C-alpha cells in the first residue's frame, strides 16, 4: 500500500547510520577529555536523540504521503461492509 517504501527505508536508514557514526565519533572525542562525565554524555545523547527523532518524524511523513489512497479507501469500504 505504500509506494517506494523500500527506497524510503534505505534513505532513512542511511541518515540514521550517519547520526550513529557522528554520535560515536563525538563520544570518542569526549572520552579523551576530562569532560567525559555522565552529564556531558547525556547532553550528547540528547542532541543526537533529537536528530534521530526528527528522522523518524520525516520517515512517517514520507510514508504517509506515499500511501496508495485508492487502495486504502477500497480496503476501508470493504471493512465497513463487513461490520454492517
């Protein structure tokens, strides 16, 4: 029912991968300093967590925009008839 679902998943997976790599790189840099504290790790985590959250929002918007509406309506109508 979702057109180009595989392409969306592939693109968003790559974006998430880039965020994870950047997070790991920043954590690595931080670990070599005296600033490697729980507070700073949590700040780093929060920042990258927000980036990942935004990718999931974008993914949802893209998936919803690619839903085959005609098929969804057909299925909905079929389900409504069964309930009557």
